[in-house]
C-alpha cells in the first residue's frame, strides 16, 4: 500500500486581539535598544533642522547688511549730486560714516575723485562694513562740468 505524502507548511500561530508588542518575558513596551535607536534618529533629525535654520539665519543677516549698506551708499551718492564741480575735487580722500561718531558706525564710504580729462571727473566710492571689516561694494561714476 502506498503511503500518502502530504506536505506540511508552517504557518505562524494566529494572534487574536493584538494589543501591543510583548517581549520575551511577556511585558508590553519597547526594549532599551529600540529606545536608543529612535533617540539617535531623532537627534540626527534635530541636528539637521538646526543646521538648516542656522544657515538661513546667516543668509538673512548678510543680505540685511548689504541692503542697509547699499541704502547708505545711495544716500552718499545722492548728496554728491548736489555738489559743484570744484567742490567735488576738494572731496578727494574724504570718508563718510553712517553715524555721527566713528566708533558707533556700521558703514563707511571712501571717496576718491580724480580728473580723467578736461572738465571730466571720475568719482570712486568704496562701501566698507566696519564690523566685518570687508568691502561690500564699489561704485564708479563720472561727472562733467556743467
């Protein structure tokens, strides 16, 4: 007589009404390893967010500095527009500060005025950030005798 062969497959036991993870001892909750891994992942995520906000804050601060400096340079250039030709020649080497006292100033503009042709002046203005000690902008313009 032939024996019937049946293949048995293993199936995990059915769990009815799963209410949470049970460890080896039958307690609910997370293991110490799981808590440590999730804490590490959360820490890495937080460090990435802090880095992103920090770089954005630096970019906003730098752009505000440039905008404020450009506004001061524009004010200086507008005041030069009202000067006579001979008064501009006398301004060669002058320095303008954005505050009355030099120690309270954030920006300075150095002027150099030179004659490049008959009745033609070249005016160079260099805007410098005094706190960071670096040049923000340069402007060159020409002025003819009217």
